[in-house]
């Protein structure tokens, strides 16, 4: 099957319009994802119970760990599909999507089993104390013990659908679950509803992820015969070419997220030494900081199919033009948001919890975090290019540099020099170095590609 409409999008549509068509739905989806992440914090915060809010913060690394699986099969599978589309190798497209689909289901079920069996050690590892353990366990029950498989599957399916240029459908699927979660949160969390606290927020998340999965199943059924996304068991195989093609991009992306989990766990453990108020404030500021961060990430993910397709087809000029357009767009937005966050840090934190101690902590945390956003934006776009072009080694190197070499040592050092408040500046320390490295590596990459495909530059 060859869809001429999708081919026109990748090959002929003007870059600004193509980026808009692919990235706007992805950015909107990222915005709704931010609202979804903020919803748990916001509605649990309305209880004015620091312990319940701390539970959501302490559980966050486990939910972030889902992204390791999402990236392994979502980023890896979608990159493989888009590159195969650029080569017009449709059989590889089908087999790649089937491999990613069934492996994500298996990984989700294994994740649930693992976290259920090792529940006690997991709570200790997350930094839960005797006062926060029960609330954290209740939140994890629905989001992880029961909810890992649907949480992972709906994100992976969105990646696969987006890889063929259907960014709008991918985003609608993701947003349907997120919006439902926002509607259900107050019903399950607040006293006028079921009054379940943090556990209620977890239950709302579980139901919402199941609904998002249902959307994608219905979509694929209706588009059968007109989509490159294949979930037929007959197309699933462990063929070396497929496994290697998915994993060469997916494994570095997965490791990157596992390192993010490690960094967040260390950050939460340092913060928990200063009490529940500090943990709650750190969680609130991290969620606020996710708004511009996720929008930037949404843009980098949105342009990935366009980058992948034109890389595989040798159209370096279109590939480079796409990246430069995205850089200008993303940096303009991020610089504006960083200025707003720095100037209005206190009122932003107060929106989530009207507790003076938490506002004081959160104001100083947010001002530290927001300074790193412009550099993080450049890093996201660079890693997106590495993933889109199958250069998993560079993505892996950047992940190691970000966490192991730079950020985690900075957490230890800055916390020792400036107890608690220094933690918020570790990300800035790492991202400045990585942004410079990203510019250097991308410049060399494009020079090399232009030498390999000079005929495509005219």
C-alpha cells in the first residue's frame, strides 16, 4: 500500500506547513499531557495535605520509568517505520509496528508484576517514609500495579500512528485519556466525591489510560487497509533486521529515561530529608516546569517523522530546513516562558497549594529550574534528530553525559554547597554543556550528509 497523501506531506508540502501539520497536534497533546500531570498535583493539593501531595511526587519516578518502555518500542518502532517509509519498504513498516505493539504489551505486564512483587523495597527506594508510605502505595496500586500495561500501550500506539504522518489521530487518542483523567480526578480525589485522596488520582489515571487504548483500537479497526500501522500477530517476528532496527534507536532512548528516573529518585531522596513540605514543593515546581518542557519535547517528537523520512530518502536540504525552523520556533517560546516563570514563581506555586512554607520553597526551586529550559530545548531537538536518523549511539552518549557525567554529580555537589536550594540548579549545569555539544555534533552531521547527497541540495 502506498498513500500518496502521506508521501506529499513528507516530500512536497512547504516546511512550515508540514511542521505545523505534524507538530501542532503533538504539541497540543503534550499540553494536555501537562494538564493531566498537573491535575493529580492540583486536585490532591486542594486537600491541603502535604503527605498526600508528597505521595504523588514520590511515585513520579516509577511513572517516569514507563517512558523507558515507551521510548524503547515507541521511539524505536516509529523511527524504524518512518525510515522504512522513506525507502518505500512497506513490509518492514508492518513488521516494525507489530513488533513494537506486542512487545509493549508484554513489557507493561512484566512491569506490573515486578512492582507488585517488590512493593516494599520499591517504596524504600523511592524515599517514602513511614508517614508517606501508605499514600504512595495507594497511588501506585492503580497507576502501576494495575495500570502499567494500558499506560505504556497507549503512548506506544500514539508513536506508531504518528510515524505515518497521522499526528492528529495520535494526539486525539492521547488527549482523550488525559481529558478524561482531568474530569475524573476531582470526583475520585476530593471530599465531595469519593474522597480517595492520592489513591483516587491513581484510579482516575488507570481508567483514562484504558479509554485511550480503546480509542486506538477503534481507530485501527476503522482504518484497516488504509494504515501502515499493523497489529496482526502474523506480522510479529523476532527477525534480526526488525529487532536491531527498533533497538538501535529504542535502547538508547530507553536508557536515557531510566537515567532520568535515577536522577529524579536521587533528587527526591535529597529533598525528603527536609520534610514533606519540601517534597511537596519540589513536586509542584517540577510539574509547573513540565509545561514548557513538554511543549518543546512535543515539537521535537512532532518533526521526527519528517526528519526520518527525508534522511532515508537523502533530502538533506529539507531535513536541515525542518530542524532550523523548529529551533527558531522552540527557542522563541521557551525564552518567553522562562522569563515569566522567573518573575512569577511565587504566584504560580501558590495556585497549587496555599501553604506559605511550600510557596517559599517552590519559588526558589522554580527560579532555578526555569534557567535551564532554553538549553534543554536545544538538547531535546538534537536528541530527536539522533533518534529520527537511527543514530542511537549519539542519543545514548548524550543521555550518559546528561545524568551520569553532569547532572547527578551536580546534585551531590550543589546540595552540599547550598543545602536543598542548590538541587534546582543541577539541570542548568548539565544542559549548558549539552547544548554546546549538540550544536557541534549537529553541524558535523549535516556537513557529512551534504557530502553524501550533494544532488539533493539543489
